[in-house]
């Protein structure tokens, strides 16, 4: 029973990550990572961006002919700010690349890799046994490749879990999707274009 539940949870987590999207999870976790380990760097980046915008605004309002000294000082300040910002951006980009590699590796190990290891370790174990005669001569397929006859192997149980979860996901999307009066699902209109399409459809009816 423990093996059955463990494999189901692993498959469910894998499919959930796939549904949410690794890129979305990466952005969320990396934001937390920055808050914890790069707080000062991120704060300096925000401060520099604000200072550069203010200096650029003031620079545009300063005449290079009438107020050359002030204009030159603001120009140097903007150039220095941009150089410092580029350095900080490079540092954060390097940290993101390193974090992305570690994050993707950890995701693979915790999902696909762990499924493979458990499936291989328990390759000869039965997840559960089937009642005699339920599937007739096809019973051996469910025990493939090394599980005892009349049982369900880890590999087959993982495939069954994955299939059930995908079907459940499809049903959930159909239930949650908006429907027209005829009962068919339609995509949610976005922006003015979606509004025009909705109004056109209403007029056509």
C-alpha cells in the first residue's frame, strides 16, 4: 500500500509540475532565492534604476549649451549608473543561470529520477495483486516486466496513474471552461478584440 501511494504521489507531482510549467515555478522560486541570498544586490539594482531614470529626466530638461557644467555632470552620472547597472545585471544573470541549472536538476531528480529509481528498485515487487481471472490471459501484461504473475508492476502502475491524472485534468478543464448557450466550450475573450467577437456573436444569434 505504501509503494502504491508513493508512486501515485510522485506521478501526481510530476504531472502537476508539467501542468503549472517549470518556467513559472522557476520564476517564483528564483524570486524567493533573490530575496534570501541577493537582497542587497537586488536592492542596489532597484535603487540604481530609479536614480538613472531621475538623472535621465533631469538631463533631458537641462540645456547642453546654457548649463553645460550641470549637463556634463548629469551625463557622467547617467553613464556611470548604466555601467554599474550593467555589472549588477550581469551578476544577477549569472546567478540565475546557475540557479536554473540546479533547479531543473533538482526537479528532474525529485520527479522522473525518483520514479525511475523506485521503479527499478522494486522492479520484482508487486504493487498489488489482482483478483484471479479478471483479465484472463492478459494478466501477464500488467506484471511486465519482472513482477510476480497476477500482480501489477511498478511500471504499469505508474502508467495507469499518469493516464488517470491526465484524464482528470482534461475533465477539470472542460468543466471549468466557459460555455455558450448551446453547451460548447469557448475560449475566454481578452481585451477589446475579445469584446468585439462576443458582441458580434450575440448579434448573430
